[in-house]
C-alpha cells in the first residue's frame, strides 16, 4: 500500500492546511465537486499549476480506436473516454501586472477546506508578489445540487498593505492539453488531444456561451459563464471571445483593506440530438436562473439539500476519528457521484477524474447503488433507469455472442461494450446478475414496485434468459456455467465460478418471482410457464464445487489444485498485473479481489457457519487486494466470522483509500465503490445488517476500539436507527406516524413502533477459527496506526 498523505482529522470537513505540489493530483481528486451531472476537479482557481485539469459532464465522451494485435469476431471496435470539457473554473489574478502563481512570489499561508455539510470548497491564500504587493484571496466553490446545470465561485481579493491594481480574468477554456499518461497501467485513461470542435460562440451580458461538438462521437455541449461584481471603487469590465476560449476581465484599484468580489456563475449542458441553438439557450437560461437566485441562495439551497441527506444517511462511530471523517467523506462522494446523474451512467470514479476512462462497471450496481438505495433512493432509481435504457444494446450484444436475452457490457459510458480484453471483460458475465440484484435490492429496501413495472421486470427477464442460454444441465441434472470470469480477474475464463453460479441462480429466482408478481407484464414479454419452470429448475440445481479434502469451496472448478503463488517474491511488486503476465496469474492460487468471499457476503444462505469460517481462512491467505473493491467485503466477512479487529483494519483501508492514497492512484480519481463499501462494512459488518425474506436482520458486534456505532437505514419508507455499544443495542423508528417495522434482532422477531425504543444486550461473536493470515506484505493497513506487514 502507498499512503504517506496525512490530512488533519475533522468529523465534518477535509482540510489541507498547506499546499504540497507533490500531492497536487491527489488533492484535485479529493477536493472534486460534483452533483452527478457536472463535475469539477479541485484545481487551483488560477488554473496552474495542475496535475489533471478536469471538468466533466456525465455521459459526455469521445470515441477512439481500440488497437488489437489480432482482432476477433465480436470484439468491440471503439473505445469511449470521458472528455475534459470546457473549463470554467479558471479565475486568474494579476496584481500590478504580476500573476498570482503559487510557484512564484511568497505564499504566506494556503488553506483549502472541503465542507461536507455545506457542500462547498473554500480556499484562502495569503500571497506576496515578487514585487512585494501582498493580497489575500478567498474563494468558495460549489456545484449545485438544486440547480443541476450550475456551478458557482465566489472570489474575493483584498489588498493588504499597499495600493494595488487588481485584474481578475475569468476564463472559459476548451481543449486543454491532456496530461502525460502511463500506457502500461490499465487504470489510467486514454489521452485525448483536441477532442472538441468549436461550433458557436455567443456573448452574454457579462459573460459568454461556447458551444462545441465532440470530434468523433458527435455529441454537442455548451458551457457558459456570467458574473456579478462588487467593488468599492470604479472598475472596468471587458470581454473577448474566440472559438476555444472566452475571457471576461475586471480591472480596478484597491486601497489597503478594500476588497473586490466577483461571483462567477457557470452553466453546462449537452445532448446527442438537440440543436446548437437549443443547447445555447438552455445554458443561457441556467445562467440567468443562477444569477436570479444569487450566490447566497445557491449556498442556502446546497446546505438544505445536504441537511436532508445527512438526516437519513449519517453514520456515527466513536473510537476512531479518522475513520469517522473518512466514512462521511465517502458518503458525500457517493452522493456527489449519483445525486443528479439522471439518465446517465455513474462512473467508477464518479466525476472526480478520468481513471478507467470514466467508464461504469459492476462496481456501481454491486457497491454504490445499495448505499444510494438506503440513503438517496431516487438517485438509485435514476441509475437503474439508465441501465434499463440500454437494454436494446445489451440484447444486441447477447445476439452477437450467440446468446439469448441481454448481455450488459463490462465497461461502458453509453451502454455499448468498450472492453478490449475478453477474459476480464466480456467473460465476466456476472455483471448481468449484479444489475438484476440492484433492481431487487431497490424493491426490497424501498417497498416500491413501480420501478419493477416501469423497467425492472424486463431487465430481470432478459438477464434470466441470458443465464438460461449460457448455463447447462449435466447428465446428473446439476446446472453449470462454463467459460466465465468471476469478480477475481486473476482467475479468468473458468468453469463453475461459485460467485457467478450463485448470482445467476439468484437472478433466475428473482425473475421468476417478479413474473408471478407482474403476470400481465410478463405475458407482454412472452414469458411462459415452461420458461419460468426452467429458470427455477436451473437455480435449484446450480453446482457449487467443494473440495472435500480441504473442506473449502474452490472459487471455481479446480482452483484448489492450482499451483500456489510465491508471495514472498512479490513483496514490493503490487499490483501484480503491472509486474507479472496474466498467463502466470491465471494458473496460480492468487486472488486479485474478493470472489468466493464476496459470494458468502451476498449469498450467505448458501453456506454454513463452518464453511464460511474455513473459506475465509483459506482465501485470506491468497487475496492480495490489487483492487480497491476487496477491503470492504473482507471487512464484512471478517466481522461476521468474529474477527472484529481484522475487520476494523479492513474498514480502515476501505474508508481511507483516497484520504491516505493507499492504492497510489487517487490522482486519477476517487475509488467510489470502496468509499461506498466503507459504509457497508460498518452497517453490514459491525451492524450485522442484511435483508432476509424481506425482513431486516441485525446481529451487531463491535471491535474493542469502537465504543459506539449509530446508523440509520431507510426501509419501506421508514427510517430505522440502530445504536450499538459494547453493552447493548437500541432500535428506534424515527418516523412515528403510526408506522410499524418488523425486525429480526439476533434471531428474535420484533416489531418496532414509534415512541418506543427497543433495547437488547449485545451478543458476542466467537470466531470458529483463529485470526487468518494474509499474503506476505499484504496485511491490511492497521486502524491503530500500524502499517500492516
């Protein structure tokens, strides 16, 4: 694990007390602001220096060729990469003609603060120019949750000890030069050079709207800026507009103690079908609306939105302040990734960077949507609607692969497959069941069947048809799925991956049950009783390999007979995919990320307690966590197995993956799934929460260093609060309008009603086996301040 980043710990903010240019890229990701539609990396106001200049619109991408040394039937032809669109964050400052640049002059103080309750990024710079003119700059930036197309910056300049001529240049800049990329690292985005073609420019009252079209994908976007200016003295305002940039300049003279204030409003929009005029007018309208509301209103609406979110989503944990900060940071970033993504995919990095080219993966349905479903269910519903909107493309993909139903893409932005690597891409068919599970989770948690009727049933049916055509019964009647890749991408194209088999079986059962609930819609989809019967028969006969000698489940057929990996020789050479050929990885017992362990997490009824304990012990010794998706799952399963301190360490790693840069690639964007997984680790791991037979079950237990855990979950429109200490568990129904919630606590059937707290003593989890070991050098980063092995 990398690490080395050490930020002050605060329960409700992330603060950078001084500027470290060596950590510029990491902090740009951490300080990114987004609402799911529009994302701004945390670049400095003046635009330079920067590591990765980033302004992103969800779903706005460019096409690029996918190079194949040797092509093949069914290979995707084009890659998709999220575009760095027109940058409106830039506010350059000249003091008596000398530009503020933190690399020159003297920076007396420099502080940035991300406020998780207010949803704003604040910056204060006390700077002395090379000529000795001192100014203090205070800026506050937000991307509005209430006005989806709008961002705004409040920028103030104060002259300190001498009269100074101040020039503020507010800029829109398209086609910024891309950063150099490491082509050997598959996690890094493709570099796009001049992806935008200028289409139109329109000067507004105090700003400009620029319209561009992507060079190859043919998408059109517009970006605009407007300004409010407050100044105690006379000032002049000038505008200049070119095809790829626009500038509004404000010049004045300030006496010591006087301030110039500029509020910059930004508006963005894009479309693949609307006209240039319509987009231009849409953005102009968004700017007018923002100016009409004004800065103070935007700030107030931002706080109100977040007050509502935290009221139902906050997780409190006493005993480890750094994890408390990180969990709130993670929840905030999950909200930013999906709150207003309406009709677009949520990327694995959200809109914080272009790692993985901005693609969405199964990470979103597997890790992010369960958290959004519990905290912001309307955002989860929009994400699921987007998946359903790509169903025809998934049907086409299945037909190309000679399969029935729908095959959703492994990685994509627009719904088409863009993975150029079959073993870790198309062969990972489990994404289809992951999507089906996300629809089922939404129905179970919200109690709302309208989404199922709107689009969910069709997704469940078509994914079930895929599995029915992909799997087969052997001569003994057992049902198998061959030639697939599970979550562990270091073990590819295998037979009977247990996670895939169980996920497929759950998908088949969910589709059958949904058809029974919605018989009219099922009939429209030509679902027959024979087809449903075949789904149920396959699910009930699914094969789960078991090694009787070792008394563990191979994660796929034959896995436990593979040669062992030499972990001692790999110390200092992680992630392995950058140091070893995939061929070598594929035939050894080395696990990139939780696979069989994830199967036990998602499908616990398929395993006995003893099987879980033995499987966990076996796979802990072989899992290297070269994916950030693993730690949160291992935290949940270690907690369930009674290894609470080890679970705490995994929680620490999942939660602080970006605030400590544990993976070493935070500069490319945040690990949104890991940040979501930290909440899951707390609620499902230490809270012992799971849905079972449409009833919430709870079996809480805390590690010794955590003295209290309190969390809230939404369930069928109700809000249940659970508070756990080492002595007792207290359950409270927060909405008291005559509501009643059935809950199963430590196996006891309870009904929680308003005004009545239910209290029970905590039960100790006793592990069946000793604490498991990890591969050499891959113990989790310890929550008590140690660094693992």
